[in-house]
């Protein structure tokens, strides 16, 4: 047992057991010590007025070597780059005097006053970039002279350009018949099998949740029902990874609950269920066209101190206790899941946290991962049996891979319980609550 708990050197065969399937929202809070050092290099070089070297270091910091999300090419003092963000690519260049970047949104064959009014209104919300019309091409642009292009300005300007464009292109084409999609050839389609699996599990999870809610008193269990619906929403976001207009519709569901209004929870629950039904009634074709694989460079949410993550997990854990003690284990499991997936949805998390959340989901939804081609089985749903040794090995592997940056990271494996899914969820989330991300 001590070998299992303290087996720091053991590693799982990631290449064999983790196929190329993406989960969760992209977090740019995933930089190694070496990558973080490149930000300092960029800042110091800029202060020394070594602008070209500063730009090189900055784009090296942005680049995720695993995904090749940033592509750069230098020719003397001239520099060109491409930055991937979801369905969009930011293209730009720099020389000795200025840096310029732009991203295509849509084609507008005929002038449209409603479109231009929409973009004019949205221009007021932009800090660094602006909407522009180049012939019949709608785009967004940013430019800066080289002497003011410090790393901080570049980061937030390019993030605004990339994330706003990725959000707006699909919405514009959906809302205005006068517009046509543009610059989408680079999008990587996932297999038809993966699309089918994701569509089927979406329908299955919604149906199962609704069936269980139907067995509950909607007044007495309004809080538990809210957790079931929010957990379902974040599970879909994490495991199915919707894009485009589908993502926009699904994002409206938790927004119903978190809206700062005086509506009772029962009313919010009913509204969330109606929103789920609307998505559920989409044709399969409409649903799966918003399932594709994308690269990103910027998180759409901000990083937080780990205390915010810890507090969210703790709050969910406290709210779970009544349902555990009164024999509502399914609600209890969903509340444990909510504590983690709410953080994944709301914050840009450190990579070890994202990896641990994936492990948690693999334990709780083994059939889904098996259908997607994952061969590591952490929990047998038929036998109701945990592969405790594999779970421990995976936790150790995650910690070991980030030990250099987070030397104090120490998941208390000895506190894990494998009696049932609820006891595992409670002990696993408690372990995550107390992680230490103090770094060098």
C-alpha cells in the first residue's frame, strides 16, 4: 500500500491511454517555469529598448509547444505571426516601426445598416482593437507603434482581438442573413464517430437528469435541482466541448441561475430546463456542426488565486452533506462534480488542476471515455469497483510532471475513499481543496 501511495516515480502510459480528444475550456494558466521566464525576458528586453528581441520572447511565451497555437516567421527586422483562437486566426506582422494584427469575421456582399449599427455599438466596448470593413470583408484590427508595444499591452490587445472575434463571428452570421462565414478552412473536424458519441451522450445526460428531477418535489428540492441542472450544464461544457452558436446557447443556461434578480430558485430551475429542452430539440445536424477541434491561445476567463477555487469546492462540499446524510447520493455526487466543474468553467486553472478534474470525470463517466477510445478504466460501473491503484498512479504522475513549478503540491492520497462514488467524490474534492500552488 505504501508503494502505491508514495510511488512518485511511476508513470501511466499517456500515449496509449489518452487519445487526442479535447476536454474543458482552454486555460493559459499552464506555463512552465521556462515559458514564464520568457515573459520576464520580453519585459526586460523592452525596457532596454531591444524591441525586436522583446517581440521574439513575447511570442515564445504565448506559444504552446504541445498545440503549436502560435506560428511565427522572422526575416531580419520583419516579423509575421499567426495566433489560433477557436474558429479564428489572428494574422499580423511587425517591422522596425509598428506591429499590426487583424482577424477576419465574415463577408458582407451587400451593405447592411443593421450589421454596421451592431458593430458600431460594440466598438465602444473595445479597449485596444476596432471593427473595420475592408471591401466586403468584416474584420477586427489592432496596431501599435513599436516603441509602445510592451508585453503587457500586446498580451491584452491580442487577447481582446482573438477572443472577441472568436465569439462574434458565429453570432454575426447567425443573426444577420446578409453575412457569410469567412476564413474557416483551418478548422479541424473531429470524426463522425466522436460527433455521434457526443450528441448521444448529451441527449442521454439531459434525459436522465430530467427523469430524476421528475421524481423530486420541485419546492422542497429546489436547491438540489439547481445543482443537478448546473452540474449538467458544466459537464456538457467540459466533456462535449461545444463551439460556435451551440456554445452561446448553452452558456445562457447557467446565466439564468446566476442572474442577480429576485426570481425564486424554482422559477430559475424551470427556465433552465426550458433552455435545455430548446437545445435538446435541435436536429442532430445543427448540433454536431458545432462540434470541432480548435486551438486556443488565450483563456476566455481569468486566473484566480487558488483560494477562490478552494472556497468554491469547500462550499459545494458543505452543501452536499445534507443530501449524503438523507440518502440522496445522486444529488450529492452532482454537487461534488459541480464544485470542480464550476471552477473549470469560471476560472483559468493551473494545468495540474485541469488534469485532476479530467481524472475525476473519468472515474464518474467511464462509459463515455471508453466510447471515445480511452483504455484506462478507473471505475467499473457494472461491478461498482474502483481501480484504486491506477487512480493513485495517475494522481502521482500529474503531480510529478509539475513538481518543478509547484514543489509544495501534495494531494493527500491516503485520505481517498473508495467505498462508493459519493465517498470517492467527497474525498477527492476535499483533496483538491487543500492543494498548495505556491511556486518558485
